[in-house]
């Protein structure tokens, strides 16, 4: 499911979009996929959850 969460970074209110199912999200207007997206409040960007899972990287593989 696509989640929208209000967050504050450096005193600025923002809107974070992400999937609670470890899926990429796709910006509807551009078709670009993201693991998560952070926008200013009142943005016109809209997203949908994709069918594609975000790969899980094993910490040991990353450090090797």
C-alpha cells in the first residue's frame, strides 16, 4: 500500500511517499520509479505503487 507521511526536516514540513510492501513507487506524470519520494507540502505530484520489489542488499555483500 502507498503510504503518505508528513515529516519535518530542518524545520520544513514535507510529504514522504513510500510503499509499506517494499515496492517501488512510480510518479504518475513521469513514470519514474523511486524507492521513496519526498516533496514539499501541497505538491501536485502523485504516485502509485508498482509491482516491482526493491532489492534487499545484504550488509556483508555491500562491505565486501
